[in-house]
C-alpha cells in the first residue's frame, strides 16, 4: 500500500457490549465475515469483505460499556506529534498514543465540536485492505453541533483545505488533501434530535441500498433517513441494535430525488 497522506481515513472500528450480536448483525447487513479474536489485543476482531480487512469490532474498555459508536481513524506519521497538535488546537486526547504490538500506534481524540476520532500510525497494519466495494468503507462525515470550531480544528491539525457546499438546505463542508476529497463535515441542525451528540458518520458501500436498509431494520436496526438518491449515490442513515450510527450507500445509483420522490438519473 502506498504511504497515505496525513489525515486520510484509514480504518474504522466499534466497541460493542454484545460482540457476537454485532457480528451477526453486520454479517447479515454488509456480508462481513470475521477473523479470530485476539485475547492479547482485548478480543479485537477484524471484519472482512470478500476476504479483505475492512473494519473491526471489539468489547468495550472498562468504563465505556453501553457506548457503542463507530470510530474513524485518520492516518498520521507520528501519533505523539499529532496528539500535541490536537491539544494545541483546542481538541482533547482521550487515549494517549499507545503501541499495538507491531501493528502500529493508536490514539483517540475529540475535536472541539465534540466528535470522537482516532489516529493511526501504521506499522504492519496499514489500514483498510479495500475501500468503496460492497461491504467496505466508502465515506465519512463529521456530524458536529459546533461546525465553526470543527472547521478551524481539522485544517489546523491535518492541513486540510476546506470547501463549503453551496446548498441552502444543509450546512456541509468538504475537507480535501491534495486533489482528493477525504472527509465531509455536516452541521447538525434541527433535523437532529437534541439528545444526539456529535459523531462520526461512517458509510459502508452496498450493492443495493434499499435491500441493505431493509435487512438492517429486520434485524433490529433503526432507519433514521432515506433511502434517498443523490448525485453521490443512494444512501440510508441507520443505527444498529446497540445504538451505533452508520450509513449504507450504493455509489452506482446516481441521481437527484424530486419532491415527489421520483429518482431522476444524473447525466
């Protein structure tokens, strides 16, 4: 794998009280299979899509029971140095940089808008073995209640260029590295219930958004938005039975949805 630019999304994992339940749910919804858990690494268990490592599930650490949520990791060259930049720019380091065997070094942080994310300094584990294919990571958005703070923090820490999406209906910004758009930022407006904190919305690719959303709800998940077709694909926002938010997207179905609900192909 080529060396990734700092700030590139490179891995995702989530803690679950019921790890076996999470494996069953995501196995059914995303088609994941799972490797053996490692007791030396806190029963960390990798998920695979078509034989490629795409994510992981793990039991909660002491004191974090019942706090299921997906965490997106951003690639860094030096986790300790990045942790200093996090603090210097108003963020909080929740877990100091910690070596994980030969795999790499991890760190958990919270940006000033309240979203938790991870840092990953790669060793033998470089991150996603596949992206954008069914079952794999495809996209992520920082959903924040304090976008003005978030928009200062991320470019300062990761040298992102940012670009506001011209849409009166939503407050959405794109973070870019080089010529690549790597992350979105969604301002949480009135459509978000007040009890929902800032979070990282991780998107997983699927072959058919509607079928994946149906499988999720049939297996105890909750549909929050969609499915809806956009110029970027047809997606749905969900949470799993243990409360972790995520989205599914079919990037092959492009278009815009009219007020009457009819999909109009794009292009």
